[in-house]
């Protein structure tokens, strides 16, 4: 009788040890980067009430209409959804727990999101995002700060080919005026619209401007511009944002087609794009959503945020052979042994090394020093600590640098610990 073998669901990927090391290195950099700007981490549930996303993202968006993983809770009949994004969850949390009573909040999150899409490079059904939300700030300084901080992250990661696109989509009244003009314009060219655009024409015409269909490029370019319908407050906000970006030396392109795919946005929207990921060129996107807190039951509160795809960032780092990934080191020490007496001593020595604050892998099992050395090298260990009969007699260990830091030496365990600590290249 054959045993059924299971595989991961298509578009939901296993992250194996070598790759997970790269993830951990990227996450560590991002935690330090966010802390430098005063953002505090939050963690929200993976499952939320379906209505949260319908109300915030928009009932006629692609995410809500086609991409959400929604199911009915068998215990109480409630409709639940695996979160497709985290801004709505962060705002729901801030409202529920009265976080804004003590003043504005800078919050960040990191974790898995879920959308039922056709899997391709940079687009998966389970994907991971890191995002930040600034709640209670009117801007435009916080808009500019978030753009600057994301631009600084690319420099920290050594990424190139990152282009900033910005736009403003105004207030609700501006968008209503603009939508009416868009509908009239596209109705006069219905024979040139693709199926998705026809479907969106009377429900969400702004999304037609974001079409990726090459056959519609000219039609979209000649469509009415939202700038012509913009309210004065949004126009002034956008000009002030550009002034701040110019002063900071941040290059950008005003992209009138940029509208973002979620209904809660208003005023500033921005995306960082690359040409190196094919069709999935947006690495980071965000903007203002000043009405969302009130929409989800809180008091009127201005807000601005962004999110970036971790898989896309890692793909870029790999394509550009970033040094960030080579710095994702293995253990500092690999402890090797030969003989039964040495095995017991090495086992205790490994624990003493850990108590000294070092990351240590103890060789479990048998095998000669040569085979153990190969294993230590494969794991990326910075040092090998060897114990055999000779070392036991001398109450010493042999310390072998694994990354060209010098010759091997016979030392006491305490001396070996001190030397490893002093070596800045041996890090987790």
C-alpha cells in the first residue's frame, strides 16, 4: 500500500534553512532601521472578520472580489478572512485598544499575507510584508519622512535601480469629480477597453488608469488628469511634499497614472519600482489614508503608511548579489571531537562557549576530523574547536579559523573564547 506524499499548496512556499538565513539577516536590518525612526512593532491576527477588509479595501477592488481567502467559521457562522494586507488590521487594533488616546503612533509589522492569485515570480498566494503606519500625523512631513526612510533602506541594502513614483489622488470630492469625467471619457472609447476595464468602468474607474495592458497605454495617457479636478488642500499638500523631497535630494517622477489598488487611500500615494522583477515591478507602495480610522469606528485621524514585499526584496538582493546576503553568517563555532572521552569533554565545552554568548553547533555522532571539518565549512562556521586525546591531556582545545583568520592554535578554552570575541568577523 503506497503512502500519500503531501506537498505545499501552490503559491505557498517552504523556506529552507539556507534561504531562511537570508530572511533573518534582512529582518534584522529592517528592525534596526525602523527603530531608528521611532516605529514600534505590533502583531495582529492572521484571521480577521471579512467585513473589515470589505469596508476598508473596497467592495469592488480586485482583492475583495477575487483574491481573498474567505471562509465561514463552523462554530458561529461568522465570515472570516486570511488577511490580504495589514493596514486595516493595524487601524482596527489602534481603534479597539484606544492607542490614539495617548497621541499619535508610529507602528510597524512584519508577517504573512494571503491572496488567491496566479503564482509567478514576486507574486505568491502566501507572501510576506513589512510595513509601517503613522497614525495621527497631518503631514506632509510624515509623508516625506516615510519616503526618505524607504529610500534609505535601499541604500542600507545596497539596492540599485529603485525609482520613486509619486502622485496625489485628492480628497473624496475631487475623486468623485474626476471619476465622472473618466467614465464619460472611457465610455466614448469602450471598443478600446479590455474586459477588466469594462467591468471597472462604473464601479472603480480610477483602477483603469493602473491597467498593465500595453494595448491601452495611449488611451490611458490621454485620459483626463486628476490634477485638473484636485481640491486646493490636496494640491498644497502635494506641493509641500515635493518641496521636502527636493530639499532632501530625493529623485522622483510624478506619475498621474498612479492610483494604488485600495479604496482607503487619499492625497499622497507613492511607489518604489524596479525594472528587475519583470511584471512585478513595485517593491514598496504606500500613501495617506486620512479617512480610514473614522471609517473603522475611531475619531477622525490623519494617517500615512507603506508596505513592502519581503519576497521581492530578497529576489532583488539575490539578483544584485548584495553583500547583505553574504553577511548572513553561520554559527561562530563548530565543536568537533575524536574519541569517547573527548566527546564528553567537547559536549561540556560547547555549552561553556554558549554561556559566553557565542553561537555554537556541537557535532553529534561520529566521523573523523576531516569529515567534521567539511560539515563545519558547509554550515559557514567562523571557527572550529577540536578536542581529541592530545587536547584532553594538555587541558586545551585546538582553535581552527575557518574563514582565513590565521593559523590554528592550541589554547585553553577560556583563551579561545576571548580570541573569538575579539574577532569582529565572527558574528551570527
